[in-house]
C-alpha cells in the first residue's frame, strides 16, 4: 500500500541511490521554496521602510552585516540554480536536449556555481 508514514517521508531526503534527474527535481523544489520565503521576508523588510528615515538607516545597517550578505548570496545561488534548471526543463518540454539531459544539467550547475562564486567575490570584497 502507498500509505504516508514518517519513515517514507524521511526517505525523500535520503541522498543515496538517486539519479541526477531526481537531484535536478529536488534542487528545483528546494530553491523554489527558498526563493518564496525570501520574497516574503523581502517584502516585509521593505514595508518597514515606510516608517521613516530611522527605519531606513536601520535597514541599511542590517543589510550590510555578514549574515545578511551571506543570505543574499544564498538567494543569488538559488536564483541561478532555479533559473538555469528551469531553462533546461523548458527546453526539454519542447523536445530540445532530451538525449543530453544529464550533461546539460551538469553544465548548467557548473555555470550556477561559477556565477555564485563571482557574486561572492564581489559581494565580500575579495577581488
């Protein structure tokens, strides 16, 4: 039977014996959830700015902290991963690249990693 249970739930997070297509699916879902949470937090923080100049100054001070900068880097990484993977899925939907899905996914994730590193270097002033 296909009944829900806690054991089956945790099996979803088990990384063993997964094919790369499953990883692409999981990454797409996790990044979508993360970007949605970020959007809600972002809108909440922006709503604080209508409280006046003091709130704006406090927001800018908070935005420059290393924890927030790292969080923004995670948002950039999630956006790159989700966007590039979405392009791959879109191409596959129209019949392009069906024979090379694995290679396409790997190349696009390398591009996402390179983009994330590029942004990290510039965000944290390592350049």
